[in-house]
C-alpha cells in the first residue's frame, strides 16, 4: 500500500473514507444533516468507540435517553454500548465527522509511538 | 467511565484529546500553524497510522521526501513508517486535526459493528 493517500471531501453527500484512502485503524465518515433532519435510527456498537467532531452548525445527540447539545468545534467521545441518535437543530444544518476505532486498541501514542 | 465525554476546542494552542475526553482507540490532536511555520522536526511512528484532516487554510506535507499540497477539506492517511513533516503555506495559516490509531486494529465497522 502507498505510504499515504489523500482525498478532498466537499458537498453534502455522506462520504465513508475507509476504502477510499486505505484506512486500517479507523473508519471515518463525513456527514451533513439539513436543518430539522436526523439519522432515522438509534444505534450502538459491538466493539467500536466513536468520536463525533462537529465542523459546522448545531444540533444534539440523544445518548441513552439524555440530550447533549452540539455545535461547531465540539469533540464528543461515545462508548460502544451507548445508544445514540444525532439530530440537526430545527433552524440549522449540522456537518460532522464520525470516527470509529476499536475501543481499547490504542497502545502507545505521540511520545511513546513516535520516532524522531 | 461515562458513556460519553465532550469538549469544545477553539483557539490556536495545540490540544491533545486522549486524556481530556477519555479516548481508548485513538489520540486526536487539534493544531494550528501560523503562516510560514512548520512542525520543526521530521517524524515517523512505530505502530500508528495517522490521518490528517485539514480544517482551514493551506500548507503541505513532505512525505518520504515528496511534497503533498494540503488545503481545507483534505483527508490524508499516512502509514506508520512514512517520514513526515507538515508546513503552513508562506501566506496562510493551516488548522488541522491529527488522528493516531494503531495500524490494522480496526476489525469491523458500520454495518458489521453497529447494533440497531
């Protein structure tokens, strides 16, 4: 596999990057919900931790029945078992990245994984 | 550990999220380089794949001696062994997310890991 792979993501269609840029440690998707819309189901995960990064707009996530407000520059970790559903605000679209990684898989990072 | 943890990241100081939001499958940092600046060293990784997500601005990464242009909405995967160094453009700052995950750690995702 090439040592790197790059893709530019614009537009409002959901983009799943795993196969497009050859990811092996994560799935990363880029998503836009128009004002008033939501992902039309509640879901959880078997193994994967998710991180939601809000790029633009506002909305909320219902997490195990609790509503959490979301706005640009929020970084939200969600444990695998949490039941989640994301909503755009009534008057604002929301654009966000969703990162899936296997919970507990990171062994070292930054100073303990880097080679100078 | 709580089923979720959230943090808002603004400003130009580097923020490392692993401990702040309880990550276990990734380290995620948010970084800003002013125009003309660079990370002042070349590095690689032992285990970790990195994904760079360009949020704002322009710059480039030198990857094993090859220069790759970067601009907003670019998603760049870098293999652990690749020698990398990121630069802001001479006339533009660059704001980016860096995600570290253990290469090869993702087993299932989306349809095969989700529970409806």
